[in-house]
């Protein structure tokens, strides 16, 4: 099983090496618009799986969404550590953390 950073490294490696037949390379070649459409599709599948499917199926959909989000990060040249650090400065992130600490 790969963690977030390992998966990101694999996606970056595929983007650099561009192995023939790679679905990651194909997705990157579709560009931001194509990747974005896939993210929207996967987000809807996460929601539907959480509403109507088993927890295992919901987790699978979440994993697929994370993968596609990471493909977008690579396409945009984002670094996961910087992106997560940026989130920590977002008002919605801080608001969620405050709510959790008071629960």
C-alpha cells in the first residue's frame, strides 16, 4: 500500500518517464480540463458510495479521488507539502480544526 507521498512520487515518475500505455500519462495528456472533469466525476462517485454503498466501496472511491487530485497536482507543478501547508492557512481549514478541538 502506498501512502500519499509515495503515490505522488510514482505519479511524478510516470510524468517524467512517460512509460508507454500508462493511464497516468494518458490522463496528464488530457490536461487540466480533462483531469478536472475526472475529479468532478470521482467526487460524485465518493458522495454516492458514501450514501448508498458499503464502506469498502466508499474507501475505494475516495482512493481514486485522491489519485486524480494528485495527477492534477503534478499537472500543475504543485508540491504536496506546499499544498498542504497552504491549506493550513485557509480559513475553512482553520475553522474545521477549531470545531474539532472543541468537540
